[in-house]
């Protein structure tokens, strides 16, 4: 199983330190929560791990590779995939096309190019199509494979976004606020899907503001505040941690106990 290690990572934007000497390890096969108030550095950490940003100092290791030196596509090929805080689906394409292009770089020109090119590469296209259908079935959207993504309710667009990330055959999935904007029913579906990913052996890192969801799903939780790691432990450790309670002014964590 693959191990992800964040080692002393600092990410500075001019005078602003989005991350300050953050270190922790992701346990293979576990569901990790990454929490913290707005602006704490959660998305910045995903941006560093997935290769969007190179850390100002420190490194990220994945298995035997120092991935903080690698490009986005190289890191993705090694087995790290992510979703974004804002849903990244192509509304004017079908669900199956959205998943098929999960492997491609995300410009519209390259999407069209890939669709045209694969017309001439029938077997490859058929395989990709088959795999996309399997992934849609996995997230429970196979019945809508040929519909336009634009017609999906918001919660199903989130599920599609996860299928798109799975198309790169990752070992570890970084989910940036997948429950944001979802209603209660959609949250339950998402929770089920994350548990299914876990059962299938994926390692999951979940950024989430819904503390109740995080406490119920994750076996390990890392807490960031102003770019610093302030806690790292089990849900029980986190709920009783003085610094975490102070960071949340007690409110969010109290809710989690109810
Ligand atoms: N590209 C950038 N340029 C300058 N500052 C940035 C950039 N990206 C992030 N920051 C700053 O880094 C800090 C951390 O931002 P980040 O988006 O990682 O927080 P977050 O924990 O994901 O917050 P939220 O819960 O609101 O999504 C913030 O102060 C933010 O303004
Ligand atoms: Mg964020």
C-alpha cells in the first residue's frame, strides 16, 4: 500500500504563509479528514500534494518518490487524484464523456481533440468507454450515462466529479469539500460512496467543514489553523484537543458530540 508523507512543507505567497512547516503522514487505506477554519491552508495543501504548487520549502513523498519535484500529470500517473472545491465537470458533455476525459488535461481544445482522435482508435476508445461506464456504475450514475452533465442535480455532479477523478486509476483520492452545498439526502449518498471507496482499498483524504460528517467517517484527522498544523489524531483526540476547541470557538465541535 502506498504511503503519502508531508514533510515540513511551507508554502508562501509573498508575505502570506498558506502553510508553515506542516508535517504528517497519510495511513494507507484509511479515510483521513483535513479540517480547519476558512483560509487555514487546506486547499493549499492539496495544491502542493497534487503538484499545482511547488512548496517554498519541505517536501512531499509518495511511496519511493519525492513528488514535490514532479509535475501535476506525473504525480497523477503515480496514483494521486483529486477533486476541486468548485465542481470540475463539463456541463455540455455527457456523463460518459466527462469520465472518459478524466485522464486528459482539462482544456476544452484537448477534450475535443481527444474525442476526434479516439474516433480513429476504436479499440482504445471502446475500452475507455467501457471503463467510464464501470466507474459511472460504481458511483451510481450509469443509468444517466448519456445525459448531459448540465442536467444532473448538484449532488450527482459531485458524484460524477469523483468518477472523473477515479478514471485516472488513483491509489489516493483527495476530495476538497465534496459535501459543500449538498442537501441531507445527497450528503448520505456521498457518505456511502466514501465508505465504498474505503472498502475498495482507496486511501481518501477529505477536506470538510461538516465536523459531524468528518468525525463519523474518518479514522485520522489533521487540523490546520493559519497554515499551521495544530492537531493530528483520532476523532476522539481531536474533539478533546484544547487548541482545536479554541480554533472552532467550541461551536462546531460541540455539534459533533450531539
Ligand atoms: N494563489 C494564491 N495567492 C495568494 N494567496 C493565496 C493563494 N492561494 C491561497 N492563498 C492564501 O493562503 C491561505 C490559505 O488558503 P486556502 O485556500 O488553502 O484555505 P482553505 O483552508 O482551503 O480555506 P477554505 O475553507 O475557505 O476553502 C489564505 O490566506 C489564502 O488567501
Ligand atoms: Mg479550500
